[in-house]
C-alpha cells in the first residue's frame, strides 16, 4: 500500500505503510517547549569501559594522570569498540567497578575523572574539505572520534558506513523519526543545529558514494522541519530530501523507516546495505560533521530529561560521563511524585534502580516517571487469542503463538514462528487485553533458545571428542596387539621388529621389481592395510609430509600407519 | 534516590479483557431488543437465569481449581457465554433449560475443557448442542413473532410460563408455540411440499421470515459496531456470510423450488448472531487473517449443509463446534509473511 504525502512545503514524496504499529500519546510537548540547555560541568565524570555488549576497552591512562578534554582514555583493537575520550579536563581518580547503566543493573569497570573546572582541551584538528579525503580515511576519523549510533543502539558508525565493496549503496536514510513517546532529543537537535545534520549527511553520502539522502522527520515535529527547510535553502544540499512521515510507533525503527520511505524490505538475516540502504540517526550525522570538520570527538550529546518526576523537563546538551543525578538536578530536581527512572523511552527503554549512573553515548532520554505515569509489573490474565498483538506487530509475527510455544517450552516451534525476528518494540505488549508482558516472555524465550543452542553445541563437541577418543583407544589397542604379535614372531631371530620390517620391505621391493606388473599381490601389504584405519584427509596430508622421517625406528605408530609404497620411495 | 525497576514497555495498557467482553455484551443489545420486540420478554428471563447459573458455575469452578475468583468474575466472559446461550433458546423454555445449558457450558465447556483461553470449543455452543441433543422438544418450541400472533404475553406471563409452566387460562403450550421459519422449511420439504407452497404461509415475508429478519438486522447492527470498534476482525463474519450466500445462491439457481434464496439464508435463524458473535469467539476461533477468512467460510458452508440436509433446525452451533477444532491447524498453515521473509 502506498500513499502520497500531500500539502506542506515538503516535496511530494511517495510513502509506504508497514504492518501494524500504534498511535501513541506523544508526551513530546513537555520537554520540547523549553530551549536547549547546556549542562554544567560536573565535578566527576564516569566512563564505563564496556560500551556495547562487547569486551571492555583498555584504559590508556592510570589513576593520578591528568587528562584533557578530547583525550583518548581507553581504546580497543576491535573495530566494534571505538575509543573513549575524556569529555573535560581533570585528574583520573580511579579505575574501579561501579554500577553500569544497563538493564541488568550490573557493575563494571569505569574510569572516574575528577574535573578541574578548566575544561582544557587537546587541539582539535578538523579538515577543511572532506572531499579531499578517501572514504576509508573518513571512516578512520569516525572511528577515532569514538562515534556510535546515537539513536539508542550505539552500533559503531564506522562499521555501519563500511557496507563492503560487494554492496552498492544508493540511499542514505537519516532517521529523525523519533517515534517513541517522551523523547525529543532529535527534535531539539534538528531545531537548533539543522546545518550540522545536513553537513554530516553530505559527508556520509561522500563516504558511501550514495546518490541521495532521505531525511525523515515525523509529522509532529514542525519546528524541526521548519529549521531544516531554512537551513537547506541556505546551503548546497541538493542531494538531501526532507520527508515528513506519519507519527506511528515504531516508524523510527530502522526496518520500518526503510519500508515507509522506500517500500523495500531488509531481507531476513540481512542488513539494510543488502538493499542499497544505510540508515543513520540524525544525531550521529551531526557527530560525524563535528568529528570531520571540527575534529571534535564524541564527548557530548543532547539528552531529553522528562517525565512528571522532574521539575523542568527539557533537552540538555551534556558531556558523556555526566552523572544522571546532576542532569536531573539541573532540570530542577525530582518532584515529590518521582517513582520510576527509565533510560530511553517508555516502550523500549530500560528501568534503572538509581540515578547515580553516568550518561552514555546511547542514552537519548532520562525519563523520570511521576506517580502512575508508567507501570511496572502487570497482572496478567490468560491469553484469549484475540489476535490484537498480531494486528499491532510491525514485523507481522503472531505473538499469541510465540507466547503459547514459549510458555510451554516448545522452543523449536517458537523459532519456527520466527521468534528472533521480534524487535521487542512492545506494540503487542501494549495492546494485549489480558495484560500479558509479552516482550518479557519473548526475551526469556530467546534466552532459552540461545542457551539451548549452546548446550547442543557443547553436547556435539563432547560427543565428537568422545568418539575420537574411542577411536584412538581402539587403534592403540590394535597396535599394541599387533606389536605384541610381532614381538612373539621375531622372538627367535633376536632382531628388533623394526629391523625385520626393514628387511621385509627391502625384500618386497626386490620382489616387486622382478615380478612387475603384478604389483599389489603382496600378502603382507594386504594384511597390513586391513589393520590400519584409513587416514582422514588431514592425516593423509600429514603422513605424506612425514614420509622423510619414516626410517626413524622409534616412531612405531607412524611406520605402522604408512602404506607400504610411500615408505619405500 | 532508589527506584523500582521493571521491564519495558512501561506504558499502561489501554485495553482489557473485561472491556472487550463488556463491549460485546453492549453490541448484543440491538439484537436482544429485536428478540424482545418480536418474541416477548421471555428471552430476558432466560438471560437472567443463564447469568445467575454462569456466575455460580464460574465461581464454583474457580474455587475448585484454586484460581482467583473475583478478578475472573469481573472479566465478564462467563456473562457473555450466558447471554449468547440464552438468546439462542426458545423464550418460553422451562427454567432448567438455561440453567442446565449454562452450567454445562461453564463447567464442562469452559473449565473442564481447559479454562478461559484454553477451551477448544465455544462454551455457549457446547451448552446449546447439549440442550439440542438432549431436549429437542423444548429446544424447537419457538414462539410466533409478534407480527403474526398479534398479541404478546406480559412479563409476568412469561415468568410463570418459564418457572411453573403455567399459562393464562385460555392458552396451551402446544397452541402457543411454533417452529421457526428454517425449521418449518425443513419439515415441510420432508413432506414433499414445494418451497412456494411453504413460504406462502404467514411466517414467511420480507427477506428472512417475519420477526426473524428484524432479529438478524439487530445482530448485524451490533456486529458492524463491533467491527468499527475493532473488537472483532472483519474476516470471520465476511467469510461466514459470503460463503453462506455463495453456496445458497448456487443451489438456489440450480433448484429454486427446494432451496430458499441466499438472502433468506443470511437473514434467518442464527446467521447474523453466528457470523458476528458466535464464530468470532476469539479463544476458539482462528487467529491469523487468512485463517479467519477460511475458518469463517468453512462455517458458512457447513451451516448451509446442516440447514439443507441435516436433522436440526439450524446449523450454526454444530458448524462452529466442528470448525473450532480445525482452528489451530488452519492457523498453522496460514501464517502471515514476516517482514523481510520471502513470499
């Protein structure tokens, strides 16, 4: 189904629908009314060494060191782990385990910097004309600047803009469709710094060698759209098209936005680049611009602080590493009714037990909920199979079936119903009349499926090991029997079996030479072949390579395993 | 400051089972009103008895199964089962008919078959089928529509008739009751009469038979409202009615002397209540979009088969029950294409 977007000053652009989705109460006004604030310099900055779900980065500073703003304080060799930079100057106080802003509430190693108030920075060296740089150089700059996706997933941008030479990218999509309720940080960025985003888009287009950029904003973001249009008129942004998309949750999901804008679908287990698309958050584009043109690494971001639990909801430009409590304090502090703290939006964010946590690159929203503004546990009734979940699912799954199979531990069936295609957007959960926490169930079932696969892999591994051990033991037993037999036979001659064997071989060769072409009629050869297990391909390779050492009589087993002919040459 | 944590999504749900059930009950009002208008207030008494029996049966079963009683009673699902069964009964059926039928529906059809969400059959139709098989005489003794009888019994008359089997002095049950139009056609065709003759009787006028067409219009109205409210999906009623209409049309064209018009089929008997209220029971029906269409269509076809050649006055209950068990398999083979998966 396609529809054409009408009216407004945005060019007519054909839009498509995705299945399901929800019209949610936006709660955007609260935070977008106030102007964009700039956070104070906190006394303390905290940088978790674990950025995404990967390995910890390695600190390159030690407690007691003085660091400057923009200085790398931890890095890793992995392309998936871009470096971490100090976001202000000060002294490294400690590298210690502190609670992480993570749904599990676990602790992890963090670098703690006590700021000195000078905010002294290293020299940021930008590039006047990025067109002089190769895409690879620009990718490296993006990596060095520590840029990750700012939309919430924190996927390293340098990896995302390197789709590989076999994938031709024609379209860059900039995602300004902030579909989750409460969050307005992209709206704020687009309203206040539209040119940064547009310039960033041009750099990304250059890196990707793509022809066009579609910049999508939702139709409930008129200020952002107006600012973008104004900025677009002032510069050379021909390749960038502004598109207004309907505010349906989850339009801002990568796959859903691609569907809405292009009518194309990312193939299963594929990435957008497979269909010629790369999608980036608008904040990421601005970060790319700042990194390339001004040389500034990713040390700050705009974050929405909102909810009835905070006195002055607003967007705030804050240093990465700032304690959340400081940001909430700057927004007037908690109201009396503050009862829940969520990082991210109310649909896909995660609850945290304390505000004594640092701001990370991926944190787009600090939602302090007032009394009954958000809910925790739901009282679930039995599923009545009404199918409301299936109607709402943007991926077109059958959540009622996934729930059924997950609950009865039929993991295989759940996988068959494409459990892992679930994006955990929460639409099914929200519409369920029985108030079943479906997403929670699906996460648990996914966990079970992963555990089961690991278990199976382990079992397979153990079985293989057992089998090869059995084989080895059998072979050893045979060999022992064989050598005992030979010992017995040669007991009278007083010669070692190896010598006997060598004599035997020499005899054979002579016999072979005289009795050609009837080569393989040798009884000993035949006998031996029967007792020897045929070598595998790898073994065969090794054996032929080892033939040079075969006369070493001590290596009994090896000489056993040799086919006669190769020994003789 | 410390906060309790939980898992997303954190937005309070907007929908609830009891809201859905309540709205379905509300949607039954036009059809129920038409029943009262055409057949007198007996159906209200039937509803009362059924509701009482349903709530008692539900509470008893919940306590036996050690389930929370009050929240489950508040979900109105037992109430809906009771009303759906009560409106299917002849208005003057003796009190123990709705009582027995509803208790059977709730205790066996709902709880012993698995409980809410797990019962494979539509409980109301389980109750109806048991009553029809066990007490066919009471179950086929319908009243003539008001348009035909001219006079109606008062509420007190209905009450007495139902509870003490007594009627005003000049009336007898035999004289008062009569078969429904569908039932009449079936028995009369069995006597080798032709449809023209049969339908010349006063019971047949309009498109669905006197009185009955209004009842069907009432349920159609309620059904359309549910569609608009998004309580039911369009696929089951459309599949049901389209299949019933199509197969009825086919046979009507082949032999109009024996097969009534497709419109008559769709506006007579339990067609509309079946299409919008019975076949759409979410627990026992198909849940995929295509599956619902197929499920509805198969019920529509079976309704025609049972009506035309079966031994019962109507076919909705049996058609729904027979297809209930096919729903899981229909669902399995009609899964929608997941985003990004090949067609």
